[in-house]
């Protein structure tokens, strides 16, 4: 059975634990035939993923997950079907990567003040050496016995008000949307339930997002409950947004979020892949798109 497209995944190009090639192999083994690689603020892994996907007869959707500051909080935006060679997109991502580098050093300094030495170097060892994210710090802290698991690390050290927290200074909603659309892609608000927004704030975010050219909402996510999938499906329908689906897969260390296990989109939704030419040759996926 051909599974629904998985349009949100990560590799070692950002904070995933599988290389882009290994990620494609796992997708194939899990029955996923259409997958987007959407690493945080970088498209570095797409070339390797393309080679592996072609060899496995997978349909790779080139993507990226861009960090955005909106309303004093961090929101993530997925770009799908982007041109990774687009100059404006790469210029914007380079700015975010530079900030990520400074932020990683600052997290290391703040943790050192709490008596945790070597956190920056430890996080770098868990990363690809270029993009160091909070997850890499979390893996280091767990390995050193400072916390039980990744969630424990974030709760004790890395969220707002904790010793290693550094406020994000990311792209604006308008910038990120324009980078994606300018690169020929479609912009999607990722895992909306994670932001814990009131309905008023959510509708404000979606309204501004649509004004900037955004078109999609990630209705199905690895972090969404069944009720959240239904609720955001209704939001997408009511506000004429296309519905996306993605596991937000980071690696086999988190077995509760895996490839090939996404539930179907609610039938009230219009899938973002509904008119994609990549699916023209996949009758099973056309049936999924039709609900």
C-alpha cells in the first residue's frame, strides 16, 4: 500500500540523526513514496537526498523549514517544492545560519555559568559541525547525565525562563513567506498545535500569513493528536487553506514519530499536493488526494 506523502522530515543537515541518503532509504522501507526533506534553515542535504531518492524511485519534494519570529514567539514555516538554488532564499537562509552559530555559542556560555562546561563543544560533536541546534545541546546533556531525556532537557534548561534559553531573532513572517514563494515554493505553517495559540491569535497569524502569500497549514503532524488533526482540518477548510501532512521525523530514536504512520487528512481538507504534477503517475496517491 502506498502511504500518504510525508512533507516534513529532517536529516543530519540540521538536527536529524539520519543522513539524507539514509533518510530516503528508511522512507522507502516504510512504504513512503513521496517525501519532503525540510531541514531547519538549510537546504544542504537536498543534493544527497536527490541522488538517493532517484535510486530508490522515490519522489523527493525539495523543502526547507524556516524559523520565524512572530508575536514574540518562534513559529516554523515549511517551504515545499522550492528551488534550492534561488539566490534570495539562500541569502536569507545564510543570515539565519549565522544567527544560529552565535546562538549556539551563547547557549554554551549560559550553560557554563550554571556549571555545565563544554556544552558548546559537546553539542557541536552531535551536529554536522555547521548547524548546531538546541536538540544537539539536549543530546549532549542527556549523554552527560544532566537530564533523563530530550524533553527533560528542554524543560530544565532550554525553554523560556531556563538557564540555557536564548530568545530567537529569526526571519519575519513576510520575509520567510517571500523567500519560499520567490523560490517557486508553497509556504505552510508547521505543526500549529505546538504554539498553544488562542483561537484569536491563531486566526491573526493565519490572516497575516495568507496576506504574505502563504497557502498551507500542516493539519497532520507527528506531534498532533487525533482531535488536533480534526480541529486544524476544519480551520484549513474554513479559511480556504491547503492542508499538509508531515511526520516531523528526526530519527529512529523517537519511535513514536516515524515515517509511514501518518493518518489520512480529514476528508474536509484539500491536500496541498492535490494538483502537483509529481503525483500524476501515482493513482493511489490521487485517491488519497481526493479523500
